[in-house]
C-alpha cells in the first residue's frame, strides 16, 4: 500500500519537555518511555536524525521521520570576540532572528539566551527595547539556542562540559513568555536534557510580579531582577513596568521567591548610568532596600548604543558605589563587560526584529534627527 502524502505539520520534538513528550508518544499509541530514549539522543548525543536512533525499532524510526522533526534555529552569523566570547545570530521563521551569546570564564561557561524577538517593555536604556517587538519564541526556539550552541562548541569535549550555566538575559522578557519558557527550563534542568543544577539556570526579569510568583511554583531555577533604581520615581523612568509593579510589591515577591529555600538569593542587576542612578545617595538607599531580601547585587557598567541619551559611569563612581553598598553589608560585584568588540555586552543584543510596534521607527527617526 502506498503512503498517503503527509499534509499535517510535523511536531518539532524540541517543543516538548519530558512530560510533554511522554504524552505525545502516548497519544500516538506508543509507549511513553520512548520520550526518555529520544530525549537522550537529542540532548546527550545531539542527534537530530531519527534513523540514527538505533535503540528504537525501525518502524518507530520511520514513523517519527514521517510525523516529527527536531529543528533548531539556524546559524546566520557567528562572531568571535578577542576575549573568547562568541555571539550567534540565529534565524527564525518570518524573517526574524535573535542573538545568543557564549561567555567563557576560567571555571564556567555561561550561555545568554533570548526569549522573545525584540521586547515589549521599552526600558529606556536597553537597545533591544528600541527595536520594538515581534513575537514570543517557542520552547523549541529557546532550548534550540542551547542545543545549537552545545553542538557548535563541542559541548562535552574531553568529558568536560562547556556550557555550565544558562542565563535568560538575552533579548526579551522571559516571564512574558511563560508557557514556552517553563518547558525549556525543564529541559535545561532535566538529567535527560542538559542536567544543570537549579542555581545554574537563571531567569532574569524586569520585575513582572505575577510571573515571579508563578515561576516559583513551576520550576526550580535562580531568579535575577533588573532593578536599576532604589526608588519608584526613578525606576519608573528607567523601567516603565515599575508603574504597574512598584518596588515594594516587587521586593515582597522576591522575598517569597526564596523563602523556604536554603542558601538561595535573588540577584539584583543594577546598570550604572552617569548622573542618573549612580549617586552615593542611591547606593545608600539601595542598602536599605535590599537588607530585607537575601540577595546579591550585580553592578553593570552601562553599555552605550547609537542614539542613547545615557552615559556609562566613570570607574571612580562605580568603585565608590560598590564601596558604599559593600560597607552597608550587601554582596556586590561589578560585572566585567565581555564581548564589547562584537556588541555582545548586556543590552546590546539586537537580532533582526520585524517590528510590529511603532517603536523601531520612532527610534530611527530620533537617530536621523540627531545626525542632521
Ligand atoms: N528582560 C529581562 C531580560 C534581559 S536581561 C530583564 O530585564 O531582566 C539583560 C540585562 O541587561 C538586564 O538587567 C538589563 O536591564 C541590562 N541592560 C539592558 N540594557 C543595558 C545596557 N545598555 N547596558 C547595560 N546593561 C543593560
């Protein structure tokens, strides 16, 4: 008998975590434990061809080739920084692209992963915001960034893993893409996936309070919050989302996030901008604010981009700021800027956004007005 031509779209197995894939196999009348076998092939062997999955029967391999696929974002461009940082532009459907960055250090390798094409939040100091927003990434497009990077880097070379940490600090607000994010986080954590410990997978948010609360119940990962100001008026200016979820509410959500979890802290990111949020007075207000939350403070020197009205704080001001918060009892590090020569530093990821908002046009017009 001839096979009827296949008309339905294939299921991308990268969109499914272990529970999702088990039910998918059940719905096909297959045994659910097939999910474990396939996941191991995908993530431990980085195998995307079903005919190579030799512990599955030939019939099943054929069936999978018919109705499923393992498709990850394709690499459009790779850039290597002098400091070892690598940035990839990864192509997605609809002419969009996102950026993913690998940052090697002595004792760890961190992959910075995107969650949306562009970003809807419009933080005034972030260049991703100037590009507007197109859409959420699918689970497969989120975890596919990790799998693609693992393949390109030769993840398990000589028994040593290259990607030891994943941070959701690329383009987009991860908690505004909650439903696709959680299965991707599950796959980062799951031993059948990348097997990363909870403290090695970080979700960074601009402060979406309901998302923080939902995340705590969904999956065990570390939380980072982009704070950038110790008081509401200034924070609302920098992170407009603060109008909806002001600092007091945000701090309560952070306390609740780590409560009952031993040795867990929230990382607060604070981008230092000259004469905006880098006064000694801000540092003292920050000490008061963060005393009540088990936390670490990550000070990020502002990375300029075309058209921005902000400047980076001087190293004297950064050092002074750090001294004050540390004297106040906070644990504070200054983030070393990496990959600057390839525009891979914080807030510099731009990708290719087919903007659905008017924001990218407004930004272009501002730039043109400035240059004339
Ligand atoms: N939307 C999430 C994930 C993005 S993480 C969030 O806001 O946390 C990217 C981090 O870099 C955030 O802390 C962001 O505030 C910071 N950032 C953005 N633009 C920057 C810039 N130009 N210079 C330095 N840090 C920046």
